[in-house]
C-alpha cells in the first residue's frame, strides 16, 4: 500500500497531465486511514494542496470534506493576495460561515476575497457594512485595499456595496492609517457624496495624504465655493500651517480662479521666503497663469530657480508674450532689421 500511495502522491505533485479523470473519485472511495495517509503526503507540497482543494474536496462526503478543510486551512501562503489560485475559492465555499466571519480580516485580504464577500452577500447581507468596517479597522493593508476595491470602487464587482452602508464604510476608511485607503475613500466620496468630505474639510485639508487633500478641496469647492475659497486663502496665508497643506490649497485655488484673480496671490508667493512655496507659485505661473505682473515679481525673488524661470519668460527671444516677453525666437531688435530690409525696395522718385 505504501508504494501505491507514494506513486500516486508523486504523480499528483509532479502535475502530470495523464492523471486519470476519475482519480479524485477513486481516492474519495478509499477507506479513511488510507485516504488520510495520502492527504498527509500531499499537504507537504503546494501542488498537492492545490489538487486537494481543486479535485478531491468536491468528491468527499460532508464529514470527510469538513475534516479536509480543517487540514488545508493552516497554510496562509496558499492564500496570498498576489498568488493566483482559483482552488482557494473552493475552500472558502466549504468553510463554516461563522469561521469565515470570525476571520474576516484575513479572508478579505486573500486571493479568494471576492468569494468570501460573495458568501456574505448571499448569506448575511445585513452584516456586510459592519464586517467591512471591521476589516478596515483590523485588516492588513492588502485586506483594506481589496475590500474598498471590491465593495466600493470596481463598477463591475458582483459584491459592490450600495445604500447607506456604503457611506458608513467610506467614513470608516477616511480614518484609516494607510494613505492609500484614505485616498481611495476620499476619491469616491468626492464624486458620490462631496458633502461628507466638506463637513470635515477643516481636518482633511491638513491630511498627510495629498490625494486626500486634493479630493477634499474638490468636494469643498463643489459644495460651497465661497467658503472653500476663503478657507484656502486663510490656510495659504498662515505661515504656521504645514507646507504641504498650503501647497495643496494653492493648487486648489489655481484650478478655480482666473489669472487676473490669482495674480496678486502669486505675485506675493514667488518672492516668499519659503523656497518650496515660491517654486510652486512659479510652476503655476509657467504652466497655467502667465502674467507680466507675476513674471516681473518673480524676477525679484530671493530664490535663483524662480528668477531663472522669470528671466526665460521675460526674454524677448525665448519668452512668452502672455508673461510680458517676446514671441519664442523673436530677435531682440526685430524692428531695426526689417527697416534695413525695406530700404532695398524703395523706388527712386521720378523727376519732372
């Protein structure tokens, strides 16, 4: 018997394509001790465990299947989210629902996460928001990000969460310590429920994640433009505020204000003692808001990088007419050159 078991285990682990179609059914019919010995051998190898999940599990009677499930469970490496394996879904379908819910933070971050949420949608739909919030609170980053993607972001997901539960989960995600999770939640809320972000804008405009800050300003501007603009101006003028938060406030203002409206602000910032802030203002001058008054102010900046940009914009040969310079490539004394050329075409006057 040992030779037979060893040979069978070798064929399965080697992945031979010549395995008999009915092999799993045959092994399911073996007596329990003999089958248990084969299972023990196969559990030692990833390919063996894959075959047990993908072939044998479906052939076993309920009691034997439950025993095999328990033996297959203690191999977390098989369920890594970055490891493609369709057979792990079979195990999730076979596990008791109570066990799945108890270990929700783990299963939500596995390669069988969609199957896990599918079971909850089918069997415990009312518990979905609470379990999702628990995953966002307790799960590893992969579990939190996968949960947001499946339940909230992916428009084609079969387990997409709707209604009030959706907003509740997004609120929880905004308090996550992971920048990616908070950013995803902020992006969705800015599009679907901007008032949720606007109501806590005073906190989120100082968030460590730029993605969250940008989404918050977008939402705040959409809900109450005047109040958001005043808040951005106040933050921008607060020298004690975090530099990154002030920079994002400036970017938000530049997206909603015309060049004449934002020019006085940029004129002050291009000469600001904080180099990073002056350079952001200069980037906006170069990219979106070219104005002679801003360029001339930038020429007097204490920062060399800002002065160089201003010099290029104001240069008659390489500059920008919109910023007070000449057209690119225009000669500095073009009028004199054309006057000289015209002299050759002057016709002498006829004498009478």
